[in-house]
C-alpha cells in the first residue's frame, strides 16, 4: 500500500525543489513569512492580554489591529519591491498609506474609561 505524504511534507519537498528562482514565488514566500510572524506575534500578544486582567476588550482590539495592519504593510511593501504590475503597485501603495495612517491612529488611542477591577 502506498501512503500519501502529509500536505506539509509535500510543500517542503516542493519548496526545496523550486530553487527560489521565480521572483513572484519568492515574494509570495516572503509575504507568507511576514504574515506568519505577525500572526504569531498577535497570538502571543492576545494570550498575554488574556492573562492581564486589567486590559479591556478595547485595548485587546487595538493591539490586534496594530499587528494586523503591520502585517498588511509588510506584505504590501514586498509587492511594491517586486511587482511590475501598475495596478498591483497602486493597490499596494494604497495599503501602505492607509494602514500606516491607521496604525498611528490606533497607537494614539487611549481608553476613555479606566478598566473595571
């Protein structure tokens, strides 16, 4: 009986065969790595927030959205660096502009009501 390789093992084998020559594939790998790092950081931040009894739902939301926006900006910067498609570059620049502004707004936010103890 032939056993199917687990999907993750298959991806690792295929990735090793690629050689990294395709710039689109490389950009996708880098964007995926940036997203994974941001998701991991966000998960750790949310777990830490869950252990902090004085953090409100608002504060947890702001922390998660900052991490989410930072990931989107990192992904868009990869597209700006590697894409030659004018529409993709326009969309990526729009993401960088809007999400950078929103990150600043989120970081400037302060709770208006002290958390209940």
